[in-house]
C-alpha cells in the first residue's frame, strides 16, 4: 500500500507508550518498521496532527512524501490559527519552505500516486494569507505556480478564479 493511501485510511496507526503501534485490533511491533521504512518519526508526528510534535521533527531526514505531508499539515494547522501573530509567521515560514521544496516533492508524489498529484492545500492557504496581508503579486505567483503543476484548489473556478479575485481585491482589473 502506498503512503498516501496509508495516511487516509480510516484505521489510523497510533504510537503507544509501550513502543508498539496499534492498528485497529492488531498490534504492529516496533521491529515491523523495518518492513515500512517510511514509518519514521516524521510519519508518526504527522499522523498525530500535534503541531508541537510536527515542529520537533521538521528537520529530521525523511522521504519526500513524508516531508510533503508534514509540511502541508504544519501549514494547515498554523493557517487555522493565523489570527495569532506567531502562528501567522509559522504559516508563512513553512509555506515558503514547502513551495521551495515542491519541485522535488512533486516528482516523488507523482511516482507514489500513479502519476497524479493530490490536492496541495499549502498553495491555497498561502495565497489566501498573502492576499490578507496585501501581498497581491506574491499571492498571484503562488496561484500561477499551482497552475503550472496542474493543481486544483477544489473550487469551481480553481486557481484561475482565485487569481481574478485577488486582482479585484488589488483593484487591478
């Protein structure tokens, strides 16, 4: 099973205090990680959705798919709290990092996901935050980058419509 499918299974894998991992009603012993090298500290931190745990492992070496989901989740969690200055700054920082690393990440994601990139929420979150900060040109360039990867933001008008809305807010049209 590829990593993407594992992340989105209903049966989440949890690390317990006994250093075993539980999956539904079965126990996966610690040494089973040898069969799944992608199940590293980054994978487990990301699976918890605990922002502090994710930030603790952000500099840990991992595969590119784990790195993508870690960065995307950090951006998503900090984006939700962007009204607080420290979380807004974290969102900006990790959005930049994610987009800088995305060219290499995209190749690994395509390979892992049968040639199709998933929805990457960092692009829309970052573009929205930049728009809120009045950084319209930068927000538009984020949307254009998403378009260049043929990504969708899940809206009816997609990133093209998002660009038009940003231009309206900037009174460019």
